[in-house]
């Protein structure tokens, strides 16, 4: 597997995922893509004052730029940790999308990824039922193999 995509969310699961990627046999010509998805921040403005007028979503560009900058800094630190564990080339990417699993799949298709790696949090049954799971969604939709790294309660 030459092109490996690692979806990073900067939770406590990140270290467990990076540790597992470091244990994989990645030849020197492998490329590891570290991807973090930033959900766009939206605020609403009301257009007019009549009841039949609807709120209009507006992007707060200043806040979003700041969040992306912070994410890039965290991703750089994560890449530095990973570079101590493997000789593979590491590419860092931060994208902003509303649907995280779709963004992961789209990135994988665009960059001809051979395998996707995600961490799986154990938030409990009800949380998974009502909120869903990015890992589960990626597994269902992925056209390539998905490695799911389980995260124990101690690691969370």
C-alpha cells in the first residue's frame, strides 16, 4: 500500500492512531496523508423583519481562517510525531466540509488512496445511534480498505 490516508480529529485517539500507523510496515516510497476536516462555522443573519423571511447562513471568514490556522499547526505537530516513527513521506491537509465522512472519501478518491485509517471512539450505543460514527460511515462508503484503530477508554 503506497498511499495511506489517516483521518485525524485531534482527540485523544490521535496518538493511538499515529502509534498504529508507525507500526505498519511503510516502505520509504509510501505516502501518508494526514487529513483533518474542519467543520465550517456558520452564523445566521435574518434578512428583513417579516415572519415569512428566513435566516440566511453567513460564513464567519475570520473565525474560520483562525480555526484552519490552528488545525494546520496541530497537524504539523502530529506529522512531526509520525515522522519519528516512519520514513514514509508525510503530506498534511486541512479541509473544511460539513460532512466529515464524505470529505474523507472524496479526498481518498481524489488522491488515489490505497487505504484509509480512522480511529474509533467508544462513546456508547446511544451516542452512535443518534450522532452516528465517522468511522462507521467511512467504512460503509469507502471504495478502498479501511483500518479502524479502536481507542480504549484509557486512551480517550
